[in-house]
C-alpha cells in the first residue's frame, strides 16, 4: 500500500503515513491547526453579587453600631421623629447604594471569551464593544481581597500592550477567577502555537 498524498510505500493496515502524516483511513482527518479552527464561544460572564461581600460586611458591622448609639444617646438629645429618621436613613441608604451599584454593574457590563478573542461589552441604553485578540495577550493576572477569596470572586486582568484600543482589560467581579484566568491563558498559548504553525507552513 502507498500513501495517496506522497506515494510513500507503507505496510498494509497503516492508519497514517510515516512520512507526511496523512490519514489513510476514510473518515479520519488530520487535526486542524488552532489558528485555522472556527471561532467557538468558551465562556460568558457578568459582575457577580458575591463581589460586594466586603460592602455587606461593613453594613452588618454598621447596624449593631447604630443600635449601640441609639441606646447610648445622652438624655439631652431627644429621641423624636427626626432622630429616628436619621438612624433609619443611616441604616437604609448604604443598602440602597449597594443594590444600586450591583444593578448598574450587572446590566452595564458583559464579558465573553471565544477561542480567538476576549470581548467586553459595556452600556445599558447605548453599547460599546471592545475586544482583544488572544494572540496579542502577554499576561493574565487575578486580584482578590480576603472576602473575595472566601466567596471565590475577583478581578481578572488581561494585559495586551500591543492592542491599541484595550491594552489592559479588567474583568471585574468574576466568579471562579482562577479558572477563568487559566482558561484564557490556555487558549492564548494555543493561539500563539497555532500562529507559529501557520507561519511555518
């Protein structure tokens, strides 16, 4: 038997050519280089409510402090309607601020990773879409405070200094940030390896 591509004589029953690597069995195809693979979506993400854990912690500390102040108010300060409203506002306004910030972040920012690119889409009524080619990424890092480590959220920073529109892209409030970082890193290396293979063809 001989290879249909390079005509090399091969032993009977061979699956691949020992010289050019061509498939000798019907239905089997050579692997497509990563640089030529069709673009596929790998991951989508938004801001996670868990990223506000530190703010909620401060609020839970504030409530006992307000209660302590209420019962320790000197007799010279009347506990009338105005004083009560001041304490209620001091307890409620931070919660409203936290929830408002969560809603804005949730609705205004979306992230998407494909085998070729990383996208950041911002805006609620209007829209701005930025992207980074994975082959241009130089570094990927994760930043977490202690509360974010407990809830497994954080900021994934993608650095692509050769990208003019978005040389530093931050994915804020992402769940499982280490996994997302490793996913980006894996496909950056795959894209670079694929680009080198295509250039050598």
